[in-house]
C-alpha cells in the first residue's frame, strides 16, 4: 500500500459516502480508517463531496 486516506473531520459533513463507496469497508461512520483493510485505492477521497479526505503517502 502506498498511500492512506487522511480525513479532515472538520471539513466532513458526515454524508456517509466514503463509508458507502469503500470497497473494503475500511472506513466507518466515525471516519476511522482501519489500515488492516484499507488498500489505498483512493475511492473515498474521490467520492467525498467536501474534499475532506486526502491521500497521503504512508510513513513507515
Ligand atoms: S482508500 Fe479505498 S480502501 Fe481505503 S478507506 Fe478509502 S475507499 Fe476504503
Ligand atoms: S465522504 Fe467526506 S464528507 Fe462524506 S462522510 Fe466521508 S469524509 Fe465526511
């Protein structure tokens, strides 16, 4: 995995789209990302209407 979603909870309007679109159910309603399941696809960031999610390079 090369990048992970970083959620700006202040920009989020809790629409739930990221949770709905995530193919791996890796992000929940509280916007916590479970990195065990997240594959870094970026769909959540792409679908977020508030641009509250940005993909950032994972730091090792
Ligand atoms: S990057 Fe992909 S797998 Fe990870 S939380 Fe977003 S939609 Fe789900
Ligand atoms: S898609 Fe964006 S605005 Fe909607 S719940 Fe997810 S982070 Fe929040």
